[in-house]
C-alpha cells in the first residue's frame, strides 16, 4: 500500500473514534435528561392528582327508583377501600332539580326523612349503606320521569374531590316515611322507594 494512503487511513482512525465517543456522550446526556424530565413529569402528575384530591370509592348495587313524580331516591352501598376516612358532602345529578343526601329519623307520626346537611363520613375500609327507609340520595324537582332501566350518572362530592358513579333505575315499592319540613314539595309525592314527602 502506498505510504500516502496509509498515512491518510491512520489519520482518519482517531477522528472516527473521537466522533463515536462524542456521540456516545451526547446520547448518554440525552437519555439522562429524558429520564429526569420523565421523573419531573411523573412528579407533576402525582402533584396534580394530590391537588385534585382524586378519590376512588366503589358504589355497589347502585339503583334509583323509577318514577313519574318529581322526586325519587337512589340506593346502594358506597364502599371506601382506602386507608383514610372520606367525607361525602354532597351529590350532583344530571336530571335537573336538586340532589340531596337524606337520613331517616324517628318522628311524631313514624319515620321522617330530612336532609343530612353535614353529609356522611365513610370510614377507611368501611361502607355507607343507602336503602329505602334509611340513609339515601334524594332527587327533588325532577323535570322528567325516570324510566325502568334508565342509566343515571351521579357525581359524588367529597372534601376536595369528586367521583362519577352510574346507577340504573328499577321499579320498587317501599315504606311510607314522611319528610321533616315543608319546603321540598307537597303531599302525596312518592320517592325513596314509595315514601311520602308530606309538607
């Protein structure tokens, strides 16, 4: 091989080695930056979740009473699988009117229903049972009937968090409790599984 070509070949070898080393260093730096950014993104996502107060409960056997009146009830079991207590402060419905948390208490003429203004605390690992004649979610001022099999989405409101749940309407006939107070409608309205809300 001629000396000139041999010299040129030997001169290129260190340059290629240097280029490869620089490329490897740049790649390592890029990977490190990507990992750091990914960690930052994950931390940001965790911070966002913490700020939003993401809450996960299970609403088992959730159902609403099918009705052609302006009131109805929602029942089922809300389970808290977490390790901290949850404070259910309210419920938002998609059917118009208002949606309230109700409790049933003894009254002068039997069991009486009233709004639970402070909501309910669901203990860690515990449950809140919603049932006709007991605690329940109440639809007030419905603008349209609730039909059997209808799917209804509710937003459960907790301290600093919300969670959507879905229930289905079904036919049901239940007890005859009255409502404490007269601001929620006239007499003869059936709700909460056939319960009267007499004013």
